[in-house]
């Protein structure tokens, strides 16, 4: 049976490495991997912000519960 070699994108390779580390109970310590994760996370956060604006959902409800307001 022939082996098919799949070329992974950087994102797929990073995700695979994170899953591998999680499965063996280890933390991500590779600084470059952490940097790429943070960059992609920030890009996703920015995309959601640009699409939806500020989502201030929980804070008003938490304050109302804390202060006893009937909102």
C-alpha cells in the first residue's frame, strides 16, 4: 500500500502539536508556537470585533446581580 504524504499548513501543524502535547499531559513551551497561537488568536478577536463591535453582554447582568437591580 502506498503512503500518501500530506503537507500540513502551519496552522494544521501547530494544532496537531498542541493536541499531541495535550494528550500526553504536557504544556506548550515552544516560544515560536506560542507566538503563532497568540497572533492567530488576536487576529480572530479583531475579526469578531470588526464584525460585531463591542459585545458587552455579561458585565451589566453581573453588576445588576451584585447590586440587586431589577434589570
